[in-house]
């Protein structure tokens, strides 16, 4: 959670628009892949130099430039300068804490959002920054790290599957957003499984670890909510901007996307409410257990304290103690004690303490 | 609750509009029933093939085509292709997690909402997806499973009861929504009965099971709220769209429907608040019980510990112990102890611990 | 609370506008009283037949028809048919769970709201449905049960007190609403008295019954809020409709009424917050008591356990035990024990446990 | 808190606009002071009769009529009749539970709000009703009780300090509101001091009284919030009404006033959140203390129970008990017991229970 | 927290616009520094007298006048009079409790906000009032105390770094806001570190101090939220005012700034939610510990009470006690007791109490 703001202090006092990467440094050079396509044609290359981007932007009906490993210094600045991006936009691309948003810069639209993924071996999901620039004939996507997030989409372009090759860069941008938001569902589904496991644990065998699990899940939902919540507004402002860069044909797809984001947000809210209830139930069951333990303690004390007192009475060393010299004294006393004990036990059983 | 998102991951990476049924597969072929009617005429048939839908759409004043068992593969696509539905709309029909919404597609209006039903033998209610397509002269309804939900409505059409045969497809669509929302009341009523039972239990004989019941009811209310909440907006947007497909005569009925949905939502909110209070009361009564148990324990300890100490004193094997050789020593000691015990007991009774 | 939705299931599957009374059946025939008046004239009769309403509607400047005991079957339908009410409106009048609302039907305005009353002998307030129809020259009021709610208003008409005889049916409708909302204050005041009593009890002598009282009051406030909350919107929409049926002279009175409803809503919210605080205080004081009891228990145990152990030591039957044969052994031992006990007690007093 | 609604029931069934004073009756006749002033002239008199108000209203550039002790019967009605106030407005002036609001009556503007004051000897602040009527050339202020609230303002008028004598009645009305709202800060400051005291108490020496103090402060904040909250809207509607009675020169002052009210509301909200936290902390520290007490109890029991058991073993009267006849038996046994006790104590120290 | 309102009472009854410094008095005279610059020229001086400000205002393309140490009496009034500020604006500058806001005075725009800083040695952050006046060719900044907050910005102006020297006073004002809001991130980051430490402590070794830390952090977040929250609206109204003083070139920077404020607010909200969860977890773990302690206590009591009772039985001084004279009586009895003890222990181990 602390990651939320790490590295911000590094920027302190620098001029606005200073290109400081806020995140972990990467030793790896970014890989810049270019896909040029239209309905009939398809071409895929890897660029050696960031500045080559400028030349590739308008070569085909649609050009998709993907840049990863932002942490390598200088790359974003080179590309930004080559393509004429506003300095603040370059800063936003580099800032891995950037808030999800849409900005209309006239000749291109800038979109920033979070990619959530859950690598199999990990305890929790990971958050990565995705920046998109949608122009007249191109889409440029910046990923914080290298990954295979968009591979199914690449395959669809390569194999000319679906309608992607027939539509423009706005549809491509939509597809990128769609894949990203589909991953929100995956993460939510995984969290849902864990929440269900925790719920079962609370009902059947509550332990201290359960408490820690609830706490960890609440943190993850908080973090997820923080990532997903602004996406609603982001897509909304993309739809309402009436920028000519988004064609009417893509509008229904964006509406659909907004539905999906709503659904994720509602899911997160429902899970949060569910966990809050689960914690309350856990606490109540703790208090139930306390009562059970207390009852055992109280019953033992209430039964044996009077009996032990009686043995103490007849253990006193007075010269003249009644019954002591009577032949059946011991038996009568022990019998009375057994009776007293049984009565006390019966009383507690009747009060449902046992 | 985990069902909320099950199967979503199956769609990952597929092109938007891919027709993947998100839900359990069904081995049963869908049953497609068609009712053609106007004020004077009525005709009811079962279609053998999905694609026959297209021909039946405009044969009478009002045509109601009902399709169930969506899980059978291919049916929705066939119908959708025959009737010219947008691919995203076909996807929405198949998606059993679809959010409640209205979409105006110009020549038809698409409505998705949740059907809630509570089969008698079940522990909780069931959620099913209902999709409606309202056109100029037809209504097509898609139910996730087969069922007798709309049988009373069919009888009203068959028997020409009420005004249904005199009005158009918009009124039919309203009737379908009305039946669906009337079932929300049934489910809410049942939850209300259970909540009342739990409240009584908390007041009179709180047990661990009560706690589990409260938790289960809170889950059900959460789930219900999630299903019902968007229906308010859905009907509102149906009213405000000013689509020519909804005639002014049907507007008052939709207003009435919106009132009903409001009432369900308020009912759910009230029950949620009530359950939260009930849980707090349960916790407090637990803490009361703890206090009662503690008091018993404390009183027994406070009374018998001093007395047992006294017996211990006179049980020590010193050669010279006062009173021990006195003839009335035992009686005096035991009498004193009885007095001491009575005083302690009186003290605790006066402090209301007993 | 369960009453909230009782009987709803009876309507299931019936055509919208079906006239089913949702509430308890009444064996009593409704009493239909008619008051005709203007500034100079006044006439009061009881109608034998519901259908006579139609003829009485326009006989004077203002006609007030009051109908009670709705549960008697058929009456509302007869009146509704005679006066030409929309079927949905008739259904709303009969529905005792009807949400508070205003509906403008052009030639008349329909208003539904809740009457709250608190009969002296009862444990809680009662809710009754009030429906008003305001026309050009008449007001028709439907009360669920017979009662003396509006008697002071009738007296004012009879005695020509205040301005009521000089103004039109819109002012009469306002007066009916005003009396109804004044009763909200009465109910709130009574709840306030009980809340104060509960607060005192929590501060001075918290008991299990206090907990039940808090719970019951929270339920009552929830129910009251549910009844009163929509009245704000209802009066607001009455003011903003700009229907010619409400004259400008009555507008300031409606504004005043809206102020009153606001005040009731704020009062309910304040009491809810206060009860939540009171419950928290109750819980804290419970926990305080637990601590007090625990301390007594701990102190007794801590003082007497070591002492009893010492007596046990000298009660062991070893042949050679130090001090045992010394003449002052017993006195010295008991004295030491008294000293030890005093020291332990002093320790706990210093720690404020006693 | 109960005062909130006291006396409301007295009005039940009376015609709207009935002049019943809702509050405690006063035996004192109201004092009606009049200040006439403009930049050069100043005159101050006390009126003998309420109806003289009418003649004084327009005698100078600005006339300020202040009326206190509203509980004296008849006065408000006399003044209202003399000045032609709407009956509902007269009722509002008399109603000491009146909600804070602004009403534009065309030729005058009516403002109702709460005066909060905290007399030094009191346990809590007091609430009083202030009503202002702002006309073309006059301001009339109605105070519920007599008091020195506005004395500094009177001095400023008398001494021609600041700009007050140069500006019109709208500025005077602003000054009255400003003094009133400045007192909100005083009350908030005092509450702040008490909250801080309570916070310290919770941190250092939590006691039962602390709990009662928290509860009392929460009540006071609730009451304050209820009084202050509507003032935001009241000033807002005064600014936005664009009544010619408020000149543009006074608008910046009203904006400033609205800032102050916002600040008070935020302060109250912050204190409420702080007290909620403090209560949670108190509860946690209670639970900490319970744990501490429990540990002492558990440690004493765990150490002395086994030891006492051992003494019991050797106190049994069997003929043949090992060690008993050995010369060092007692020493060895007591030594072993000391060792066992030390081991147990060490174990609990290591577990941090001691 | 009490500081929130300190000194407010000093203003009571004074005319609005009275220049009373609300805060601690300063013995230090304010330092007034002036920076005149444009793209080519740069000049920096310190003014001896406040009234010299007037002459310096329009001497260059951009003039930045910075005034600190407001607590020195008279300075703000002198400057305000020299530059013709509205008296209420002068009062706002002096009021260290001033709410964050923007006011458009036509020829200049007034901005008030909070500076947060966290000196290294301190336990918590400090809040200082910053007031900005943006005119046609100048910016005047008023800081409550002297400090090095803006030194990096001064260096950028001196060294002509970035675009600051090429742009106007609106960009300078933006830079001042940007530095201030960047400090919000620093403070939030520090709070985040402490929250993480507290979370760890709750998970691994909860202690009483942890509770106090949680409480202190909650207070700090409340205070931060109170300072930061209105900044969102402040920047929004700066953007939407369409004042000619803010040029279109600076608008994107303000949009960026608003994003930053949103991010801080979301961060604070997330941390608040996290701390609330952490407190709940702390409480739950307390209750877990109580249970653990109780179990130890209950097990010791349950095992040793019956055993001690048995020893008591054989310690009674009856003449005829079975087994007592049997040679193996002791061994058999002690053996049976060991067996009983073992059985009880096994029972509790099986119930997971040990």
C-alpha cells in the first residue's frame, strides 16, 4: 500500500513537466513494436530507436506502436519529442502513480489507466500503468513493464479475426481498454474465491490466521477500488467528449465497456460489504467462544469450590467435630457432596451452561 | 456469491461480441413459443427452428416470442442473425451476469434485468437473467432457464382478461417487467419473515446458529440489492428515452413500476439497517451473558475462597492452635463461617450480582 | 416490520390495476361523509351509497368527501368508476403499502401519504394509508380505518374558524396534509421521550431490558423514516408541478409544510444518531462492568490463593515440619498471612482495582 | 435533546398560522428598542407599545427595531398586524423550534436562525431563536430571550465605528448574522477544549466518567450540527435570491459569512469523527485492561493451583505416604514447590503475561 | 486539533474586516522579497518598508512579492492599503484559520490554501496559511512563517530553468500552488510509512502503544483531510472562473494540479479506510488474546479443581475412611488422580484449548 506514493518526493521542487520516472528503475531497454494494418494488409516490425516512431505513425490505415519498460531512462522523452507530446503528458506517461483519466489534446486523446494482473505464484495482484495515445491514424500504448497482456489481441490482428482489421484506431484503442478491463474481472474473481474461503473458515473454524486473511483481503479490495473507480469517469469522459477521433461506430462498444466497469465497481463494493459482515461475524463468534470458555470455567468453579470447602471443614483439626467419629460419617459426607455436586451440575445443565 | 463472476475468465482475450454463454451449460434445446394476438385474434405456436423467428415477427398486431434455456449453444446466435441484432446485444443476452440496463437501438429497445424466484424447497432465492427486445410490433423475451414465471400472463392473453389484448407490444413488455418486479416483492417478503424470526431469536434465545443466520441473510440482501438497484435506472431511462416504441398510454404504467422498484429498494435498505441493528443487539446480548456468567463465577469465588482459607487455617498441623481444644470450637468456627458467607452473599445481592 | 409487505403475494400474476385490498379485511361498511361549504354556506351529510359521490362533487364551492374503512370490498371501485379514476390510481388507493407520492392526472391530482398515530395504550405508533384526490371544486380523502384524525378540522369548517371557509379545495387539501404532518411531530415527540428515558437508563442502571428498548426504538425510527422520507419529495413535486389546481395563495402554506417535513426528517436522523451513540455507550458500560467484576474476581483470587497455599503447606502430614512445634508457630504464621494479605490488598488498592 | 420538539403537540389541530408560542412562557414584557441612524444622525429610543413600531419603520435611512422576550403573549401579533406580516411568518417568529431559513416576501425578506451561547457557569451551550425581517429601510430582529448578544454592535452604531453607519439595512442584517455566527465559533472552541480533555483522559486514565463525557459531547455536537447545518443553505439562498433588498456592496460580506458557516460545519464534522475515534479507542483500552486483569488472574491461578494441589496430596491422611517420614521430606517438597512456582512464573514472564 | 479554532474568540463583536491576526504573535518583522523578471531580465531585492510594494507591482513583466511572518502587526494592513485590497481580503490573509478558497475580485484573484510541511524532528506535520494574490503583472504571496518552502522555485527563476521566465504571473502562481501540493504528497507518504508500521505491529505484536499510534494517525488524517479537501474546489473554481488573469496556456497545468489534489484526497481516504480496518483488526486480535488467556485459566481450573477436591476428601479427619489404611492407598489414589488429570488434559487438547 505504501507503494501508492513511493518516489513522489523525488520530484519535489522540480519544474512541472520534469521527466522523472516514478517507479522502480529498469535495466532493460524498452521494446518498441509496430503493427501496421488495414483490412487487406498487415505488417509487424520492431523499432531499434525510439525516434523512428515519428516516421511510422501515418504509414497505414492503422498503426499500433507499443512501448514497454518505461523505467529505462530517456525513451519516453525521445518518443514524446519526436511525436510532439505536451511535456505534462510525457510526465503523466512516466508517472506510474498516474490517476486514471482521459485528456483531449485536440489532435490526439490521452488515456491513462491501471492494468491489474495476478501472476499465478503471487499472493496478491499487481498494478501496472497503461498509457494510450489515440491519434487520427495511430494508437501508441505505453506499458510500465514488458508482458503478454495484449498477445491475444495481437493474434486477432495477425489472423484477421473478428472485425478489428476492418475498423480504425479508435476500435483498436477500445480493444486495448477492453482487454485491460476484462482482467479486472479475473482479479475480482480470484478475490471472490478467497473471500469465499475466508467466509467458510469464519463459519466453521475461526482462527487467528482468518483474521489476518480478512485484513489482507480488505486491503486488496481498497487498492482495487482505488484503481478501478476512476475508470468509470474516464470512459464516460471519452464518450461525452465528442472528439472526432472516436467514431460513432465505436460508441456502442464504449457504452458496453462502461457497463463492465460499473459491474466491477459494484462487485468490489459488494465484496467490501461482505468482508465487513464477515469480520463482524468473526468478532461475534470470538465472543461466543469466550462465553463457552467462561461457562466451563464458571461451572467447574461453582461445582468444586463448595465441595472443596466441605472437605476443608472436615479437615480442620478441632478436637470435637460432629460426625467424625461416626462409623458412616465419611460415606454420608462424601455421599452428600456427590448429591450437592449433582444438583449443581443439574442446575447448570438446566441453564444450558453445559 | 462467487457465482457473481463465474466464467468471466472464459471470455478473456476474445474479440468483443464473441458469443460465449457465461453460465452453466444446458443439455436441453430451447423451447421457442410464439403468441400472436390482437383484440379479436389469438394464436399460439411452438417453433421448431430458431430461424423461423424472423418470419413470425410482424404477422399480427402483437407477437410475443419467448425463448428459454439459453445455455444450449447456437440458438441466440441463430435468432440474432435472423432478426439482425447487434453482436454486442447478442453477447449481452448470453451473458448471465449482464447488468440490468436499457439500450435504445432505434428500431428496437433492449432491456436486461434479473428475475428473482424462491423455489419452495430452497434455502435462498435464485437469480436468472431476463432479456427483452421490444420492437414495433413484437416483444422477444429470453429466459436463462425454462420456467412458469409468465404463465399467469399467458393465461391473461389466452382468456383476453384485462386490457392486454387491446394494447400494443409496449404494454406486453411492461407486463413482463411487472411480473418480474412483483416477484421481487415475494422474495423480499420471504426475507422479511426470516429476518423477523432471527430478530425474535436474538431477543429470546440467542445461539451460535442465530449468528450464522444473520450473516446468511445479510449476504442475501446484498445480492438482492445488487440485482434490484440498477432496475430503478433501467426503468427511468426507458421512460425518459422518448422512444416512439413506448406509447404515452403505457407511460403511467412505467411510472407505477418505478414506484414499485423504489419500494423494493427502500425495503431492502430498511432490512439491511434492521439486520445491522440486530447484529449489534446480538453482540450486546452476548456481552450481557458474559457478564452474567462472570458474576456467578466471581460470587462463587468471593464467597468460597475466604471460607476455604479459614478451613485451611484450622487444618494446619501446629501443636498449639487456639480454639481447637475448646469443646464448642468447631461449632463456633463453622457458625462464623456461615455468617461470613451469608454476609458476602448479602453484599453481592445488594450489588445486584445475584 | 414484516407488515411492510404483507399480502403483496396475493396480487402476483394479476393484471396491473387489479383492485385487491392489500391489508386486513374489514367487516365494517365504509362511512362516506360529505361536507359542502363556501364562505357563507355549510352542509354536512352522510352518503348511503358510494356511487352518490359523483352527484355531490360539484355542488358547492368546496366539497370534501371522506371515505374510511377501505377494507370493505367494492367501495373504492364503485367510487372510482363513478368519478372516472384511472385503474392504477384505484389500485394505489387500495394498496395500504402504497409509497408516498403525488401524481398529476390533469383534471385531478392524486396524493398518497402515511398517517402516523400513537394510541395512548399502545407500545408503538400505527401507520395508516391516506389518499387524497384534489379536483377543481372537491377533495376526496380515503382513510384506511375510521378515526377522529380530522375532527378538529371538521370543527373549524363547521364553526367557520380561521380562513378555511374563504379558501378553495387546494387549501382544504393543504389542511389535511398539515394535520397529518403535525401528527408526525407528536409521534416524534413520544419517541423522543422514550429515547431520553433509555439514555438515562444507560447512564444510571443499564440492564438487559434497556438493550431491548434500544433495539425496539431503532426499529420504530427506521419505520418512521421509511414513512416520512418520501413526503419531502411528495410536497416538493406538488409545489413544482405548477398545476392550476394549486393556487398561488396556497403555495406559501406548502412551502411551510415542506419545512415541517424537513424538520421531522432531521429529527428522525438526529434521534437515529443519538440511539447509535447510546448503544455504543451501553456496550462500553457493559465492558466497564465486566472489568469491575473481573477485578473483584482477580483480587479475591490473588489474595486468597497464596494464603490458602500457605495453610496447605502447614497442613501437610510430614513428620518434621518447621515451626509446627513452636509455641507461637500458629500465631506467627497466621500473622504473616494477615500481613501478606494486607500487602496484596494494598497493592491492588494502589492499582485502583479496589 | 427532548426540547427539540417540546410543546409541538399544543398546536395540534389548530388552523395554520395560529399564534401559539412554542417554548417556555415569560412573565416579562418584551423590551422594544429602536435605533434610527444614518451616516450623520443617530437616535435611540425604547417603545412603550408594540404597535408604535409601524410609525418608526421609515423615519430614517436605517431603523433597527429589536424585540426580545417573545414568550410574553400578544406582542408578536400586535407588531405583525401593525407591520402587515403574513400570518405564517408571525407563527414562524413565535416558534422557537423554527428551522433556519430565508423567505423572500417581496417587500421584505424573512430570516430565521439559531443563536448559540455558552453562559460561563453552564454545562452546555444554549440555543435561542433569532428572527430577522429586512425591509427597504429597516431591520426588525426578534430574540427569544433578553440578552447582551448584540451590545458590541450597538456600541459600533453609537460610536459610528467601522462602516456600519454609512451602509444600509442590508449591511446591518449582515452584521447581526455575523455576530451570531461568530458565536458558533466560540461554542465550537469550547467543545474543542472539552474534547481535547476527554481525549487526554482516554489516553492516560480512562474511567467510567470519561464514557459519560464522550456521550454528552456527542449529543452536544449532534445538537450543534442540527442548528448550524441549515445556515449554509439559508445564507446561500439569501445570496442567490437577487432580491433588491440586498445590495451588491453587501454580497462579498455574505460570501465571507458563508465561508464561516462552512468552516463551522467542517469543524463539527471533524470533531464528530474525532469523538467516534476516541470512543473506539476508549473501548479498545477497556479491552486492554480486561486482558491485563485476566492475565493477573490466570497467572495466580496457574501458579498456585498446582502448588495447592501438592500440599493437598501430602495432607491426605493415608497411613503410608512416601517421603512423609523422611527427615528432609518437608524441605524437599517445599523446595520443589518453590522451583515449580518459579518455573511457572518464568514461563509467564517469557510469554509477557507478567 | 484544538488549534483549529484558537483565537477566534478574540474577534468577537469587532466589525467585519477588522484586522486581527488569528494565530501566535511573532516578534520578527516580516521579510518582503521582490523578484522582477521576464525572459531576458531578472532582479531580486528586499524591501525595507511594506508600503514600497505599490511601486514595485508593475515594474516588469512579472513581479513576485513574497511576505512572511504575518504575525508582526500592521504589515498586512500597510500592504493592503498600498495595493487597494478589500478589507475582508486583508482579514482573510491575516486569519491563519482561513478556509481554502478562490475569490475573483476583478482586477486580482485571491487564493487561500494550506501549506503542509513535516520538519524532520517533529512527531507530526505542521500547517501554515498561504495566501496568493494574482494580478495582471504580479503575484503576491503571504506566508504565515518564514521558511524555505519556495527556494527551489526561486532557484529556477534565478537560473532561468524550465519555462518559468518565459511565462506570465499566472504560471508563477501555478508553480507556487504546485510546490505546495507536492508537499501534500510528502506528508501523505510519511503518514503512509507510519501506517504501515502500525499495521505490521498489529499483525505481529499488538500493544497498548499501537492503539495510541492508531488514534494519533487517525487524528492526523482527519486534520490533513480537513486541509486538503477544499483545495479540489478551490482549483476547480480557479479553472472555471474564466478570469482573463489565467491564460489558456496555464489551463492544462491547472488541470494537472487538480488531478494531483484528487490523488491526495483519494490517498487520504484510502488510508482512513485502512486505519479503520487496522483498528478493527487490533480489536479482534485483543479478543483473540483474551480467549487464549481464558483458555489457560479455564484449563488450569478444570484440571486442578477436581484433583484438589480429591485430596481434600482424603484429608478429612473421619475416623473411618476407606483405603486410608491400605498399604497402596496413597499410590492408588495419586495414580488415579494422575489419570484423571491426564484425561482432562487430553479432553482440552482435543478441543484445541491447549
